[in-house]
C-alpha cells in the first residue's frame, strides 16, 4: 500500500516520483518578450535535476532568441511540467500527454534532445 503522507505519487505508466505537481508560477501578463526570454533562460537552467537543466538550458540558448512571443509562452507553459516528466517525454521513455502531442515547441525540444549532430553540450553561462 502506498503511503501518500511521504508526498510520493505513481503515475499510470509506473514511474514513481518523490514530488507532487506544484501549481504554475504566476506570470505578469504585461511582461515584455525580452523579459520573458531572460526569465526563461534563467529558469531553464535552475530547475532542479541536472538532466533537465542541461537539456532545457542548451535548448534555450540555441532557440529562445529566434522564438516568437507565442512560442516563448508555449515553452514557458511546458516548463511548468515536473522535471522528470519533461525528461522522460523528451527522451521517449514515457508517453507524451495529449496536450503536448504535435506541439511545435515540444517537437523542437525533442529534436534538440536527440542531438543528431553529436554536439558536446554543457551548461551555458548565465
């Protein structure tokens, strides 16, 4: 029997996480595109687990300055997802929820994660 007092959840795919889903951070509806990009650059690097930090921070460094406001907002919303879920979805280890299937920003992150050019990636400077 699972004891939920220790804040553990098991998802339908059988992956166990020690974290419950936290509510999304509030956003300023008047935030400029420049400010959104700066915030996302920082947040993509300071998430919690190294695997997701590396993946999202290198993605942000390569793509954020080319992304539209709408795409930045989609990336921002995607980053509300739990770290391990992001990692497992992007690496194909866990089924992607319907809300992200076919999303162009999500697909760009997946392509980035595949690293077909075999680029050696490291955390970008802040």
